[in-house]
C-alpha cells in the first residue's frame, strides 16, 4: 500500500532558517509559519490580517498542536519575521507543500491571473503586479510571481508554471496569456490549456467566429460538438451559462501554430440582477476534448 506524502507544514518547511536573534525569540518558528499560511489561504492580505486571524482562531490553532507559549504573535512580529526571511527558500518550501496539497485534493482546474498589488504604485506611476496561480473551487492560491508592470505578465507566466506540478490539470488564462509560447509551456508541464481569445489574436478570433457562425447556420448538422448549460442562482442574482465546444477546426488558418489544439469554445453568459439583464460572450482555445452533450446543471453563484 502506498503511503500518502506528509502534509504537515513543519515537515515541508524544515529548510526555512529562523532569521531572528535567538536572544529575542518569544514565538516559535512553526507557530508563525502555520498561522501565516492558514491565514493567507483564508484570504488574509496584510500582517494585521495574520494577527487578527490568529486571535480569532486561537482555540483551533492550539487543537492543531501549536504551543503558542506567549499567545498569538502581533502584526509587528509577523512583519519583522517575514521581512528578514529568505524568500527563495520559503518559495521552494511553499511550492513543495502546495503541490502535495493539490495532489491530495485532486485539483483539476488551475487559473492564472495578474493583479496590481494594492498600495504599491510608485512616483513614476508604475506598480507591482502579482501573477498568481489559484484554484477557484478550493479558494487556494498555489503560487505567485511578482513583476513590475502588467506587460511583464507574459514573461512571468512561464516562471510560475515551472514552480507547480500541473500534470493532468486544465490551466486557464485570460487573453493576455493567449500566446503560442505559453501554450507550449503549459503542455510541457503535462497540463492542458484553456486560453481566452480577444483582440490580441485578431486572425484567430475572426476564424473562431467564422467557425461558430458556420456551425450555427448548418444547425450543427455534421459538426462535431458539445454543449453544456448551467444555471446559477444566489444573492438576488441569476445567471445562465451556455458552453459550446467545437472540434471542427478546419476554418482555423493558424491551427498549426497552437500545440495540440483540440477545440474552440464559446461561453455565453446571461445575467439577471435587480431587474436588469446583461449578456456577454467569451471565446477560448483548448488542448483538451470534452464529453457529454446538452446537459443542464443547476448551481449556486460563487461555485
């Protein structure tokens, strides 16, 4: 019988060296790391959030085995600790740990996105962006790479892909990441890609529209395709998602440029909220084939 790889934080972060002067240490290294990681995975975004999480979850944290000999560390303690911590070593440990967590959870869909870091804009107008890989279904951030501006997301994505064990996963990226090299980098990890197509790939976008228009005109007779319909309700809002997948790629003039391309996708979203109806459409290319047709799946907004 195969023994599952250990998940405990202290095991995976054993290589992290405590940067503090031992004469002034009042909080245990393992306690600091565990609180910080649990808080961050729960949505904490500042050192104040880490301390607040610790105070609100102290009983639970002690049930995990944390000793907390001097109670919950303050936000200043967290700030000083992480300011002096070796970032490369911490990143390596975090990556190894989160990959094991993902394997245990059976993660199937990983999203990559870039966001400006709040409060980081400098005098020259530039600001720091974090390009993150995350699993929406589990509210779990897998890794991050910092870049100085949004245009550098393209170069950051391959670096982020190298940090993660993605074999078998479906990696989705917005239109900025719809690049041939990024598609190849994803396939090199053993994962599949789902890349949004917009104006930065005008020929591909036009070909996708032409392919779908032709299929609609033929009423899909002789056209290999799948359709999924999903209805979401919650918080006074209703949404219907229709996902159309076409496997007939003959109209794509740039098909050969995209490694292992298997399908084109159109996702239509109709939303009703506060008496107002909105409609939007998004197009994607994908290296994975789907299965099943015409199924209707109810759900809850936020799924």
